């Protein structure tokens, strides 16, 4: 049975959530601290019938004779239908919009094929032990995986398409990556296809303490007595020192620039930060942990208003006010500005964006309508742009069997086409205006040669995989790049004499750019970054020490630009975040247009801004754009450095570490990488009974503890694989349940939908078994309001998880993560820790056991609750370790940052088992 219903603790600061139940004990209503109510209705047999959200949106469920979910219907009429085999495995999902997807399984329940909405089929094969052994993509490309006797991944071999890729499948050109493990199963060496190796070392606690990259740069990691990282030493001698408070929150960071400090309120929200240049940011927060105001350096204040269900309703700054309106489905319909400008949004029944219209005092400014194919690729865009007839008309897009963009047409006239090899690299670009460009790659998917109408170009890389030189075939250098010991771009030099030097802080964020023009003029551009935002965090620029611009943001969107104290301009963006217009007092100040891969095709920039395609940052010198961990080159549609993660085994196309968003640039934006701390932040964000604050794909997480913990792990960089089975289906709501297949996130939600309907998503591009982190992806789409996936059956049974036997799921969840063979823990005594119940030993002894465990346990580790009758019946996650105490978060009667000892005291018969997830799973 579920844990007891607790009264609010002092740590919750009076925020009360109430629960009501039916006569049969089923939850019927949740009312949160803001008096928002979610209601639940049931069928006579106890199966759930309907969920009604605080905004009136709802989801209704239907069942077949076997008790399987048969339909899910949203309040707007959108419906999903499910078919099953005799083992209750989903074999087909269809919707009332004409789409369907199908799945096949082997005798033991492994998925052996999936067929998408356009009929493209991917085939999977497995070892006798159940590990994924081979994937044959719809293109025919083959990828194989090898394992040692204990099940550790030791080899990834990409073979391309048999017969047609003979050159690429020769031994000398094989795309092979190998992994070496120590006796405890930890990765100690990674060797790429060209023989470059990276080495990792660990201490006796299993923590990563040294990492030597392929260029020989060694980074050292030190920890304090509480197990928190306290110092990082880079190969060039630079160090980062970190100080934490008793709750293990970072309060001071000292690096080569100086000291940055952080202050928090009683519930852990950051309320003040001061950087090394004495620039200060101040924050206030609401009862739902929603941001209420930010005060920028210099005193400018931005305030945020919310409606009764905590949807953003207004943003206010010195010279501008912004209002938000929502439609009956809860989706943003209008964002309007006090200067007479604004943006309208329209959606289909699935919540996909179908209309975007920017306007000013004269009327429509830019109008776009969108249509999608059966795989949800953007297929048609109708564009009407005022005073830009050359960028107006009907654009059509075509895709290959892997949903890679292959053709772009305008008004039925071909503009550009693309061809790819079986490893995902672009081999040819045909442009109606500039002709044909051919591309050649090595076994690491690095672009090494290109040929266009202007001649041949050669590309060189260092051993770490960074582009270091672009030159002509005659040996004339075009652009040279240098990278520091942090593996970040430090210097760029162009043939005409232009130069840029880049500086970073100890959090590896770009802090400044020192620029030199061809004529010798110099300037220094400095960034002020908001540490509460993981991306889209630039809030001010300084040029040569003087304030340049300030930027106003909502959840994900750039709203306005303030220039000095005299001018504030509103912004119109496309669905990917690229800025289309800057409007000053309803007059057009700047206009922009980009092609599908981000090349600037029109730039009338009267107000100069640092933002480019998808809000990547331009430096004013090079053609490359700053994309957090690396640079993006739109002219070749690739990143200049290898992705820090190695790909997802289930999607071999993701193993290519240079291509941009899987060659799907119209629907995804690659933003950045994540870590163990991200798992904790995810847990804190979504451990709530408020459906508008928790993960929008799982508003029923109050009954789905194991799925909640799994999503937290995934947000921290551990990719879900087929064993996780939290949902066996890829559905047709983006980014709702479409994002899940048998628990393996194709794109896992990690933030709330923005008012524009954009979700920040983490791609499943993390290395198999989760050793090297995860990239952040943003998808242009909106959730189906009210999506729920409840648990029904065993965690690893392959059923659709629906309604409430999550306790058996928790048992299997524990069995899986506590088994060293599955790769999440080391086979050592202190990786699975038992805490005796209060009833058996007394509270004092339980607290002593917790104190001893705190020497090993870290945030992101798993805490399971065990009863004598039910076994493991509940899963939670560690959020803090402080002064011998362990704090946890859970999503059954939601709580976060609560003392483990307190919860055990309230459930005295329960014992606890803590599973310590090894650091390399979190890229640490």
C-alpha cells in the first residue's frame, strides 16, 4: 500500500496539499497550496475513467475486455487507440488523425522491429543474455554491439549498408569504438576508430578522480569529507574551488577569474548571486517555486505574473509590458506587448503548432502555417513576410527513410537537396543558386574534404576531435582554431587577420570575447549569465566595460531587448527560437531570415544583437556559432567538435557525434549537456502533485514512483534502454507519450512547456549504459494536454503502464538497478546499503545508520522502501547529503528535500535500501 499521508513538515514551509478519496479508497481529488484542484473519476470496476485538470482540460480512458488501455481521448477530441497481442504487448498505436505505428516482439518479449508512420522499419537482434546485439536501420545500415562475459559493453561497430558501403566497411575505415573496463565494471579506457584513447581513473569510493583525454590533457577531481566535489584541476594549472553549505548547495566558486557567490532561500531557490566582476543578480520566488522577479546588474527589474493555475500571464520591465492569453486547451494563443506588437499561435488537436503570426500596429507582419507528415516531420510551411517577398510562399520539405531532410522547395521550385551516407553524414548539397558541394569523411565522421564551385577545402582535427584548421587544397589557411585544456574554443584566427579570443568561467560558461578586426580595431564583449537557467541564459552584455544590452526572457523565449536606458524593442521568433524581427515602438528595426540549417540568407540588422540561428551566439568574427559545449558551423551543417556523449544504441544515427540534430533541423534544436545535479533538479521540479508543475507527460506521477525516479535519472544523463520499460509505445502526441518507447526516452521531457509551446527535451544520445552524459534537445511542438501514463503490471513486463500497481514496479526497479550486471553500480559492498527500520532498532540507531551511509551516498542515488509483506514497494531519490543526513524526494504524496530519518520515523516498520549509482553514469 502507499506511504502514509503526512502533514506538512517545517521544511515545506506551510505549503499544504490535500487529498480526497472515494469510498473504495481511490484518490478522487488533489488540491494544492494554490487551491488548484485535479479530479479523478473511475469506472465501476475501479479502473480510471477520467482525469480533469485545474484548467478544465481532461483525458478519458477506455479499456478492452482484457483490461488493457484501448483508447485515450483528450477533451478536444484527439484520440489514441491501442492494439495488443496475446501477451498484452502493444502491437499498434493509431490516432484519429490517420497515423499509426506498429511493433513486433520475440518469444521473450524483446522488441524485434518497429515501423513508423511512413512504413519505415527498424530491426533489432539480441544476445542470449538479452543485450542489444544488432540494429538494422530502415536505410539498411547495420550497427553491432559487443559485450564481455559480465555484460559490459566493449565494442560498437558501425558497418554501414552491406555491399553499397564497401569502402566504409573496409577494416581501415571501420567505424569502431571500444571500451575497456576494470574488474568493477567501470570504464577506464575509450578508444575511437582512429586509435585515439581517453583514460579514466577512480578512487576507492568509485568516484572519477582523473580523466586524460586523447590529446594528453589530464583533469583531476577532488572531493571534500562529505563526498562533494571541491576542486577541479585542469592540465594547464587552472583550478576551480567549490564551497558548499550544510545542505550541499554551492555557495562559492573560486576560479581563475575570481569568486562567484550564491545565496538561497529557505526552500532552496537562489535569491542572490554575485560574480567575480561584482555584478549582482537578485531573485524572488512564489509559493509554487515560480520565479516572481529578477533584478539585473544596474537595477533593472523584470517581474512575472501568473494566473490562478500558475500559468505565466504577464512579464513587466522598465519600458515594456507583455501579456499572455491561452486557449481552451491550455495552450498559449497570444503574447502581446504594450508597444502594439505581438504574436498569435494556433495548434491542431494534438497540440502541434499550425499557425504563428507576428503583428505590429500596421497589422500582420510575418505569418506562417505548418503541416506535418505521418512521422511528424514538418512537411509544408506557408510563409508571408512583409517586405520580404523572396522569403514568402509555400515551402515543401521531403525526408528519407530515417526522416533526414533531403529536399527543400519554394513554390514548387527546388531550392536545395541533400544526400547522406549510411552513417548520417551529408555527402552532397545541391543548391539552385550556388551549385553542388561534395563532402568526404573519415571513420570518426569528421568532415575532411569538401568541394564546391569555389574549389576544394581541407579540414584538420586534433586528437580530441576538435576542428583546428580549415584550408584550401593549395594549403592556404582560411580559419584556424585553438582549444584549451578545458576542451573549449579559446582562439580563432581568420586569413584576413580577424581574431577572437574566448574566456570561460569555472562553470565552463563563456564569459567574454576579445575581438580584433582586419583593420586592427579591438573590443571586448562580456556576458552576464543567469545561473538559474541552464540555457538561454544571457541576460546582459557589456562592451569595453559599458552596458550594451539587456535581454528579457520567459521560460524559454527571448521577449525583448533593452538598449541602455532609452530603448526597448520587442522580438518575434520562429518556432525554433531564431529571431525574425526586432520591433522598436512598433517599427521594424531589424529583420532576419535563415535557411533550414541556419545559414543567414537575409540580415537587415539595425539593432545589433549577439543571437543568431536558434539563439546560438555569434561572436562577430567567425562564422561559427556558440552552442554551449561546442561551436556550430551552419555552412556545413555540423558541429566543429565531437559531442561529449557517444550516442544511443537503439538509434545508431545518434552515434554520429558531429551532425546537427540527426539531420532534422526543422524540428529540433541541440542546446547543451546534463549531469548528476540535473537529476536532482529534475526531481525537485517534478516531485509535486500540481499537474502544471510536474512533468507534463506524467501528471499522474503521484502513483508512479518508479517512473518518476527513472525520469530523474534520465534527466541526469542516464539514457533509458529497453530494460526500463516504463511505457512500451511511441504515441502520436508530441511531445507527449510520443517521446517514450518501452521506457526508453526518444526525447525525454525535462522542462515545462514554454508559452510558445516549445519543450526542452533531453535526447537519448547518451552513451549506452550512460557513461558520458546527455545532450539537451529542444523540439518544436506542444504536449497533448492531460497525457497520463499510469502503471499496470510489472515494471519489466512490457505492458502499457497505466493505473496503480507501481509497488510491484518498484520491486523490479530495485532488482534491476541493484544488479551489477546491468551496469549502474559497482560490485562492491557499499553500493547497496541497508538501513534498518525504526521499529527494529530505534530512531537513534536508524539515524546512526543513515549517518554512516552518508559517507558514500550522493545526490542522484536511489532509495527504496521495503515492508515485510510487500517487499520493495516504493522508490525515491536522494537530493542532498549534509552533515550525516540524507534528504530525498518522492512523488507519491509528493515531497522534496525531506529528511530520510523523518520519513522512516513516520513509517517505523519500513526498512530502506539505498543503491549508489556509479559516478560515470552521470558523466562524473
